[in-house]
DNA sequence: CAGTATCCGATGCGATACTG
DNA sequence: CAGTATCGCATCGGATACTG
């Protein structure tokens, strides 16, 4: 047997396209708006670049995306086709399932860079003052094995939100110091921002107006609002009862 | 890197459970009501039994199904948990995508046994006479490489529909002789039953009442009714423009 | 019948080096 | 920068034989 499932069932043929290793996560990035190779790669830093390139070619062959050349060694623009767009409900369904039934925050999965990369897309710029606002994030409680930045600067200036891992030199308007696990749980809606602020797992330092407004302009994960299952049901990796109380 | 994706994103953690090889198809079977090992296996004959056993154990560990022992070498009852049931929208989403965007019927994928196994679940027994009705199916146009039965007997007797690959000895009420590809396309809703009857790709031989009623009691694939994309859009494997015209 | 244990081969994938 | 070519290993999964 080759790579297919030998079935004409639509679930099987769709799985041949959709269910390859990393493919759902690549689609998540494309659906979130990423269009270039490195941009996509930042959303899945653990995939090797050759494999990412191969998956993108496979998705093009499957009619899920188009690769428009930017010319002479400048790469491509990757854009979902109509067929690709129609994976959105499937990705959203997977996200809802993961949100309800899987334990997400554990040591293995906590990467501050990835949290920031996602967080960057979820800032309500229009609720911030109409000037450049710089927020510095610093994380503690990071796994010892983690090699990578723990400090980030978010440059919020309409209509853009940029992420830096080196000091850009601008004056900082707000400092966010956080225990990584608590920040991730708040991001996912597993605990309230209020509770992690109260416990000092997340601390905000800066002008009180900006800090007070934080809950209004920090939008959580797009799936934070998915209702959790009623207590009692078993879940993945043993323990995910609805958090928060 | 091990097997995970190193992300706390709900899409990633759900994919760790859902997107393993064969897993969506196993879930399709369970969602369709299969509960025992061999019953599940008949829906995915190309998976090896050890791998199927392993996937089922993994799904149990993930909280997706429970394995209730039937005692002393009599196997288990596999039943979806609430978490497992909640993969239904994801499977349905994949099916809808496959139905709309993928070419499903091609030489590689055409297995008459699998078609019959699925067809068996889609007979409206209550629209048949309240006695045993026996329908013999015979397929032509099967790939030369196919080793397996081309003739099947469907024993329709409320509240059961049983499939045989050897003559059960009952008198046959209706004979269905069909070109396999055409039958599969009709099953999937890609062509109308009427058109394949007209072209003699599918022939019904037997009492005219039973034959005339065929379209009423032969329910198609559960996804046959998914609306196709407007003509013109590219699709998987190059060619799937909406069939039928 | 309903699986499990073991073996071994194919392939999937990461690391590295390279190119327009 | 945006990928591609090549290599070698590791794991995935099929075949076969076995067990309660």
C-alpha cells in the first residue's frame, strides 16, 4: 500500500489531503492570514524547512493553495484557494475539540516565542491610543531545556503589531512580567486574567491607564470562548477538567 | 522531536489525537455505529490488524473511546465517549470537503466489497415489504488487480440488513448488475441513478414493483446531498469539476 | 474469534550543505 | 532571503506467527 487509504469515501480522500503530519497546523497559519514562507514557519518553528516546503507543494498539488512567485529568489506568496478556505470549519472544529477535551498547557508545549507570535495577532489596536505603544513582555517559569528568547517587545502602531526579540530602542509604555504557564492558560481562557493578576502570576507595570485597559485590548485566543464540557467527563492526558474555579 | 507538535494551540493538540494515519477513518466507522473489532476492520480492510488494535488503544488513552471487555478472548466493545462523539462535526466537515473538492472515484479507490459494506447501512428497510427481501449485486469493470468478491447478497429483513459474499441459498428477489465506477458515482451523488439506469451502466432485473421502488429504498451515501462548488474551481488531482451534466 | 508479539523493510523526516 | 538537493537514521507499519 502506498500513501492512500484505498477508499472513495469522502472522509478518506479528504484525509489524504488534510491529515498529513503538520498539515492541519499549516492550514491554521494560512487561515490566520500568513502568506510567506518564513511567516508560516514562525507559526510552526519545530517543522524542518524542507518538510514545510514539501507540504506546501503537496497542498498546491491538491488545489488547496496557490504559489505565486515573487521573482528571482524572493520566494512565493502562498494563498488559499476556495477549496483551501473551505477547510476553515474543519480547523475550527478541531480547535473547539482541543479546547474542550485536551490538556494543552504542559511543560512540553510551552514556548514563549510561539505564545507571543500568536498574541501579536490578537491586539485590538483601535482600543489603544493612536500613537506607537511599546509593551515589553518577560516570561519566567520557562522549561530549562528551552533555548530562545524570554523577553519580547510588541510594537503597537496602527495599523500594525510587530514583534521583536531584541530591544528596538523605543521607550517602553507597559511592562508585562508573567509566569509562562499562567499566561498561556489565561490566553486560552482556562483561567481569568483577573485571577492571574490577583495571584501576581501576571504583573503589569506602567501607566495605570494603559494597565487598567489591558483586558480590553488584549484579545485572547480566538477559541478562548469555547464553552467547556460539564464537569466530570474524562479527557486527554488524564486531567483536563474545566479550569477557572 | 517526538510525535507531538510542541504547541499548546488547540488545533495542534487536537491534531495529535485526530490526525494520525487511519484515525479519521476509524472515527468515521465508530460514528457510524461500529462497535467491535472485526466490524470496524471491515470498514478499513487495508489497515493491518495490529495497527488497528494500536490505534484503538491510543484512542482509548486519549479518552476518545472506551474498551469494555466481552470476556475471555471474546474481544471488546468499543464505544465513543462524549469526547469521541464530539469529533462528529470534524468528520462531517472533512466529508463535506471531500465531497466538494476531491476526486473520489478512481481506479485505485474502487473496492466493491467496501461499497457494499457501506451500502448495507443505507437501505430504508421500512420502505420494503415486511418480509425477507434478497438482492444480489454483481459488479463489472473491477480493476484487474482486485482480488475479492464481485458478487454479493444483501439480505434485507427487518430490523436487519446483512451482507453475504457467498450464496446464502435464499431465492433472489432483485438482481442488480452494475459497472462498479458508475455505481460508486451514483452512491456518492455524482451522477443520478436515473442516468446510470438509462445508460445501462446499472441494470435492475426482477419484479417491476421492487425495481421501480429501488430509488426510494436505496439511500445514497450520507454525503451525497452536499452541494457541489460552482463550476470552474480547481480541485484535487486535477479534474473534479462537478459531475452530472 | 479477537486480538498480541516479533521481526524486518519501506518511508518519512531532520541535518547539513548548497543555489538563485 | 527563500527555498532545494542529498544523505542517513529512526520510526512506522505490514507480514507472520502466536495466544486466551
